[in-house]
């Protein structure tokens, strides 16, 4: 989750962490005049979640869905990042928003991390922290799954890795999502020590 260039909510908690905090100070007069505009993946927010946020904070929240990272980027570039207050890009896309000056760093002192997994916080530093400043706070996570048919692929589950996708023993019976393939190749080659520069530094 990242804050767009437009000023967030003066005197309130940053980056959507407020929804997980049972109590905190908000100027109610100011809150009644504010609307938090959220631009996030379709299906990530329900009317009940938005109503709960409003009940706890006094701040109205609106949700606009998007379907792809490209849609998110194009919308923000078209409006110079002024139409939304909080966005939820995939963490590895965050540096691209900095290239166009579309997001601003989060004030970590105002984020309550108590509801977040330690691994999610540290993992989000890759892409989410640029030049020592955090632009992304993890709010959800996804997984990459590998499936196979045991009749055609002899895979060691205990040592399963991205490398198995390019194992020549599997022939041409492998399919993979493009984005996952690119990241997977990079992580695999880095682990093998075969990248000229570490993936996380590029």
C-alpha cells in the first residue's frame, strides 16, 4: 500500500494502518471534511470494511477498483497522481512510481505494525524501500504456486524451486505466467551466483 502525492489526512494515521488500530486520536471535525480515496485491486475491499473504517475514524472512505498494475500506473500518470490518496501496487512496481514522482514516502513512526507478519515487513523492503525511505506497507500477500502431474514429472517436493521450471527433463510440458517467470529466473540465477549484479540491486 502506498501514499500518492496528494496530501493524506492531516493529523491521522498513515497508509491505511488505521483500520487495524482499535483506538487513536483523530480530529473529528477535520475527519468529517475528509474523504480517503483508495485505489486498489478489485475485490480487496468490501462495503463492510469501508463502513467499519468510517465508524472507527469518522473519515469517509471510497474504493475504486483496478484490474492490473498497468491500469493503476496509467491512471496515476494521466492525473499526475492526484485522484487517489492510497494505492496498492505490487511491491516490485513501486520504484516505477518514483520515476514519475507519483508517490511520497510513508512516516513509519505513524504505522502500527502489530498486525503485520515480520516476514511481510522485511520482505516488502525489496522494492518498497528506496534510498532508505519506505513507500510501501504490506497489507496483504499472495503466493506463487507450482503444480505438476506425478506421472510426467519426478519432482522432489522438499527441494522444489524455480529451477524446476527450466529442468530439461520436463521437456516442453511447462507453462508459466510471464511476470512470475521473469522474477523466478532472476531469483534462481541469483541463488546460483550466475547474475552479474544481484537481482535486488537492479
